[in-house]
């Protein structure tokens, strides 16, 4: 009984782990490859690309923004530029950004207020 439960727990942890990844890429890899050129290596923003800073947003703001892109689909979102980016990533590269794990990654990696 115990063992079964443990296997079950291990399997669901593995599942959650893989859901946090988009394809085979971690959020860090996705960020470095596809996000930092517009948002800066430390999410400080990149005015040349009009990418706003993300390191001053709290985790809920990040989650909301990313969720908003996903939920309202790619139309009707107030984030026009990002809507376009995410669509291109998904269609062309098969990379799906998970709003929750990406928000966590961004917040804990870059926001100086994150503890
Ligand atoms: C081509 C440039 C570009 C790339 C690449 C890009 N972004 Fe953005 N991003 C923008 C711009 C411009 C905005 C502001 C306008 C908008 O939201 O559409 C923005 C807005 C955002 C916001 C909302 C910020 C707020 O003020 O609420 C988040 C979160 C975000 N981006 C995350 C990401 C992530 C994660 C990636 C990588 C998967 C990424 N961006 C890739 C240009 C980019």
C-alpha cells in the first residue's frame, strides 16, 4: 500500500516537472533563448525592443499577464506584442510557455524583492 502511494507520488512529481517544461526546455532556457532579447538578460527591460522590465512585477502580475495571453487566446488580449510573440513560439517552435511556472521563474530569478 505504502509503496504504491510512493510510486504514485513520484509519478505525479515527474509529471508536474515535465509540465513545467515547455517541450524539453526549462523556463530558464526559454527565457534566455526567446525572451531576454526584448526583456533584457536580467529582465530589466530593453528599450531598443520596447520590451518592458519584468523584474519590477510581482508574481501575480506576471502570472496575470501571461495567463491573459493564453486565456483570451491570441485575440482580445491587451498585450498585442506579446500575443504575437507567443503565437509565433507556439506555432513555429512548438514551445508552449506555461504561465504559472514562467511567472515563478521570472519572479524568483529577477525580482530583487523575491525572497
Ligand atoms: C520581440 C520582443 C519580445 C519578445 C521576444 C518577448 N517579449 Fe514580452 N513583451 C514585449 C513587449 C513589447 C511587451 C509590452 C506590450 C505587450 O504586452 O504586448 C511585452 C510584455 C510582456 C509581459 C507583460 C508585462 C506587463 O507589463 O504586464 C510579460 C509577462 C512578458 N512580456 C513576458 C515575456 C516572455 C516570458 C517572453 C518569452 C517567452 C517574452 N516576453 C518575449 C516584447 C517581447
